[in-house]
């Protein structure tokens, strides 16, 4: 029960409304969603710790071994997903480069970040969360429901 799938299916289907494009699936349970954030929170709320993001039906993939597995993390009151992959950055000569790193993306609002180790990534994400909580520039991060919609 720890692994699920999140499908983004944009093909027309007469059995579902057009706006429902995200299918969250685990242990023979499945539910359609309009937004990716809602589908990810559904997986998280049902105890899923890892998921695969798919853009077509499983039988249409030649091999499933190359698909990325995302991990759901719960830090303080925010949920995000982490993967290990290539992150683009600009070096000192303003040239676009890639490097392997752990990548965090918030579900809902928040800045994505990356680091070389999971521990460094956790520290960086926690510093972003604390910055959002303080909201020194009064950008409205703590107003309801803008920020609190994705609390867990």
C-alpha cells in the first residue's frame, strides 16, 4: 500500500467529464481529479509514500524501469514530492548545466529547491517553510485559504 500511480490522461473518454484529467490509483482504489495538487493530496492522505507519474496507460509503456519514482514528504505542515534526477543550473560562465540532485517541489504554493543530499534538502525546505511562516514582506502567504489549503 505504500506505492501508487498518478496518471495524467488528456485523451477524451465518454465515461468521464473533460475537466477530470488526473487519476490517482493505489490498491485497486482510483479517483479522478481536476487538479494535480488534489490528486497528490489524496494519495498522501491515504498513506501513499511513493508514486509514479504516468502520462499514458500502463500497457502502452515499453518498459516501466525508467520511470521516475517520486516520494511524498511531510515537513512541518507542508507536503511535497521529492525525486532524484537532473536539475538545471547556470554556472559561473552563465552556461546552462545539469547535475544530479534531490529535487523538492511543494504541493500547492512554494518554491522548488534542490540539494546534493536528502539531509541538505530537508534543511533547505524547512528554511523556506519558516520564511513563508514569517512572511516579512507581507505577501499574503499566511492568509486563508491561499496558503492553508494544502496544510496537513
